C-alpha cells in the first residue's frame, strides 16, 4: 500500500504548500500513510513548500507511516540541504527503488 502522489507546478507560500497539506491530510484520513511524492513536474519550490513537506513528514510518521521523495530537482536538493532536511527524507531518482524502500525499511 504505497500511494504515489504526483505534484506539478509551483509549490509556493499560501498556494501550493496549502494544497499539499490538504492532500496529505486527505490521504491520512483514508489510511494511506505510506506516501511517495513524485516531484518530477514541480517547476519551482520555495522555502515554505520545503517547510510544509517537513511538517507533513512529521504528521505522516506520527500516524505510523512514512513519506519519501522521488525525482527532486537540483534546486530542490539545494533547498533541502540548506534547511538540513536532506537527512530527514529519503530521496530517490528511481521509482522502483523508491517503492522497494518501503518494503525494506517500513516505518511504524
């Protein structure tokens, strides 16, 4: 039961970050707490987007699940690194490896 969440566009303050929050909470309400976030089509992410992802990672883990990232672009990698979040998230470039990681290292 891994849910792949495909994001597209910009993840910015008061728009993309709040939509992401709502989506994660909807998934949690449905019992979907193993989440792979595919960022391949995210064109821009700001610090509020990174902050919201970190907050929702904490929420998902509190519910016994985990959230992993897929296809984060180079700017995203820099933002996560500057925010010291690159160690909090498992980040993958290959979908099959990302999905397999949930089997190998389940949370909860």
